[in-house]
C-alpha cells in the first residue's frame, strides 16, 4: 500500500512538473547560458517577421542611455549595450535600467583598449574586470563581446567563450554626431538580420535612436538582442565567431 501511494505521488509530481514546464514554455523560451549558469531570456519571437539588432557601444552615459532604453520599452523592443567596464561605477542607475528592460550586456573591455596591441593576460583581465563590475550591480555577466574599434588579434577567440560580434551597418554617429545622418544611414540600408552600430555617448545618437526605434517598429521589424538574433537565424552577418558552445 505504501509503495502504491509512493508511486501515485511520483506520478502526480511528474504530471505537475510537466504541466508547469509546458506553461512556461508557452510564454518564454529560455536558453541556458552554460558559460555562467545564468538564464539568458530569449523571447518568443516570430521567425517569419524581420529582426534587427540595435547595438550601442562605449556607454553607459545616463543622458543618452536612459533615453534609448525608454524608447525601446515604449515599443517592446530590446537592444544590446556593449558597455565599457570602467564606466559602470557611478552609472549604476543606467546599468539597472538596461537590465530591467530585458536588454543584453556586451563586453567592450574595461578601458576601451585596442585588443590587437594587448597580450593574452591583459585581454583576459580586461574582459574579467568588466564582468566583475557588471556583476556587482546587476548580478549578471556579459553574454557577447565586441572588440573596441573592431580590432582584434587571431587568438581572441581562444581567450573567450563569448560570441564575438562586429556589425553590418555602421552609422558613424561618433564621427558626424548628426541625428539625421544616423537615421538615414539606418533606414536606407536596413534588412532582416542586420546588426546596427551606434554609440550611447552622444545626444544626437539618443535622438536618432528614438526615431529609428519608432520607424523600424512601424516597418514591422522586431528589435532584438544579438543573442536573440543568433538564436533565431541560422547565419548572421557581422558575427566574427559564433562560439555557441
Ligand atoms: Zn568602442
């Protein structure tokens, strides 16, 4: 009798677990990040609809970063922020806003260094220090990496498990700091699967991002993180190393 009861309880427990898993799966697809054992939420997206990954480098910088995050939240979009580790302390509010909006953190080194000019130990240190600074604020690590200036040495992929991400559309916002030019650059060139490079350091970039976020959403684009793009597309241009484990 005791054995039967035990069996029944086990069956019941399995059924409850199965129903729970099914219910969770219907809402959000979760991918386990094996590098950190953290969960990286990958949303349920429509693979038939176009996707674009907006990416912002060199921040955070409150007056710009916060405007971009707000604009994304208004349309239910997400983006990837390639943060500079040394800029995290003192700008915790921006970091928390990025995390709360479900956006992704990318590693852009601690001191924005040219990785081609650094040895292995220094590179590893730069990446680790950025993760430590981020973890202190939001308990998360970066999940993608972009080398500053897009410069890297051949051995970079041996020093990290993260996907190494470049871009397919460069707005050159840092150079011209002109809202209209950044917007035009994106809207004239955008296609499904693009990774767009901007910098959340300049006010004209905040304005451009606000316009681009609205325009792309109106055109039917899903605004996604780089990791979401990698999860939903078999091949993604602008990715140097996929490192998908
Ligand atoms: Zn940079």
